């Protein structure tokens, strides 16, 4: 049985646009999975640790036969292949892949929280999500579109 999952992509080191574009292709080659949609690239300011370059962000929709935990394992392998290091929270990175939504699953475990616990607070996640899935719903939070409207003050721009 296939599940629709949404993955947030972000990068701000080593040609971030190329990192995100390459990752789209890699998501399409995950086991038991297919890339269904990919957003435009979006530019945003860093969150948390501000002394770093701007980020390039995007969202991908995949259909997968993998469990949420197995999908997370595969996403972390892709990050590692891009040279991802986890030096400190909100550090600059070559590639960050966040499992945002996995069907309508809700869970809060030490390893994985679904939906992603801060996605509803971040325009750089919701802009690309609404672009490819305008009717997306964040379990427990409502429509992605209404959550995005509440973030009107956050700067996020589509990259041409």
C-alpha cells in the first residue's frame, strides 16, 4: 500500500540550488517510492542561527511503500551522501530533508514527530507545500493554506 508523503528540502552551502535539484532526483529513486510533485525553489532567511547564508527551500511529494521510519532512514542516507553534518542546531548545511507529512499519521516519538512539529510556523515550508498541494491538511493544525496566511510577515520568495 502506497502512502503520500511530503518532504521539505533545504540547503545553504555548496551551491544550494544544485543540492536541492539533485536531491529531487534522488527522492525519485528511493526504494518503493516515486516522486509525484516538486515545488519551485524558494529563498528564505535562516532561522535560529542567523550568521549564515540564506537558504534555498522546496517541498517534494512522494508516494512510497516504505514505513515512515524506513523513509526517514532513506532521507538520512541522502543527506549523508550530500555531506550533511549536524554540528549544532540550525547550523549551515549542504542538505536538510525533513519528513513533513506521512499520510495522515500523527506521532510524537524521540526519533520522529509527524506532522513535522514546526512546519505550520514556517513560510519557507508552507509556500512550496501549498504550491504543489493546495488542499494539503496538517493533522491537528488545519489547512496548510490557512496556516500560511497566518505567516504573512515571514519573507520567502520564489527563485526564478
